[in-house]
C-alpha cells in the first residue's frame, strides 16, 4: 500500500481531518494502488448531509489526509459509514481475498522510513473469519498493518452505522506501543481481489477527547493479532 506517501512528519497537532459535511474532499488526496483501477470517490448528499460516496468496480484506491493528531489529547476516533453489500466467500486474511467494502486507516511513523510505519485498519468484514484481528497480508517492507474488524457480517448493511475506537489503546493492544501522535488517516473501498462491484458511503471522521464515561467507547478486543 502507498500509505507511506501520506504519513506526515509528526509535528504540531492539526485540527484533525477536514469534515466532508463542511468541506467535501478538500484536504483529502487520492492515493492509487500499483496496477489497479481507481475507486471513484464523490461528494454527495445523504439525508441532507454532505458525505463521500465510494464506487468500486474491480478497483482499489484510497483517499487520505496527512496531518498530526495528538492522541494524548484526542485518542477517540469517531466516524460513520454505510455499505451496499459485503463480499462473501473471500478469505480476508490473504492477498487474494483482502477486499473490504469500507475501511479506515490510521497511521503512525516516519514517511522517510517506511518500515517504521504502523497502521491500524478498521474494516467492515464479511464476518467469515472469526477473529478479533489479524495481520494484513500486505505488511512487510513498507511497514506493519493490523486489520481490526469493527463490524462483521450483514447486520446493518444498507444503513448508517457509527463507530468509535480508542486509537491510543488500540496501538497499545495490537503493537505494544505507547503512540502519542498519528500522521495520516485514509479511507478505502476496494473490490479488486473479488473482481466485483461495491458501494460505500463515509461520513465525517473526528478525533475526540476520551469521555469520562468509558462505557461510551468500544473497547479493543482482547485477542492479539494472528497471521
């Protein structure tokens, strides 16, 4: 994956990813995959709110924002998404099946040292792999990535779903690292391994302070990543 091209030097904290509801795709840059058709990303209205629609046709590409988020101040990632369908029958743990109708990347590390990159990939999974997480088949020389299925299976397909994760806790859980800052966020809808078509919609992506009531946060799963 080309995320190392997005990740910024972790300097002064930014205001967070630009909101689709206010600025459309302003501040979000397209990122292509080598030898892959591009997924189409457009600003549309849904329920009177401006969101981003992704249309996939045997394609894989992402949109990303490079900027620093201080996880000590705002560790909670909050977003909403909607998918039209899942990709049944795929083994999502291998390169030939690592397609998801919706995913969100959070990246830390130094872009000039791509092997230093650590990525959390929050996905809407087909639900056929009964695991709390697994190592991305694309981990390697360009950094490490852990896939976390925050939503699995057909429940909620066709409906907006809101997700919330404690990113700092997840980096500790899955990498054993105390990560203070992240340098990039990206969204991707892909269907190149499945050779199918898919559609997804993404609402605003927010980083928030940790609420006093920890019950409001989806806790990271207890299992460690597995191959």
